[in-house]
C-alpha cells in the first residue's frame, strides 16, 4: 500500500507531502495505481520547478518507493508564486483523495495532518 501524508498549515495550504510504499496492484511497470499516484506527484513537482527555485523555495525527493515535496516558506514567495504553489500542492491532495475514494480500492491511504494544531 502507498501511504500519502499531507501537512496543512494554519491557512489550509499544503506545506508538504510525503508518499511511501508501493501499491502492489500489479508488477513493476504495469501497476496502474503506482503509475497514477506517481504521475500526479511528479507533475506537481515538475511544474513547481518551472516557477520556483528548487533548493531555495521548495525541496523534493524522488526515489523508488518514496516521493517528498515541501514548500519552504510560503510567506517569502511573491503573491503570484504563492497562488501557483498553493494550487499545485492542493491539486496533489485532491487528486490522491479521488484515487483513495475509488470503491474497493486498497492500494492508497491518504492522511491529512494540520501542523498548527
């Protein structure tokens, strides 16, 4: 099972997400759950690299069985960058929640954490 953890800040923005594990729906290269989940996460990360500075404004890790992405400081970003980053990070959460809600699905678990509480 893939476990996805999303941390939200006090403004309900996704600060970071962390995906670990494998779906084990099918063999490597043919697993539609791993492919879908990975595609969502990597699209967000790839798009973030188009308008944010990796290592300075956000960080990410892409390894077999693990994907992480973190916005370092929303308050230090321009308003335009904040809006883009917020939208992309939230779209990763919504996309994975939609997969989690597929009836009978047992390959993905999504956890929402509020780090300010």
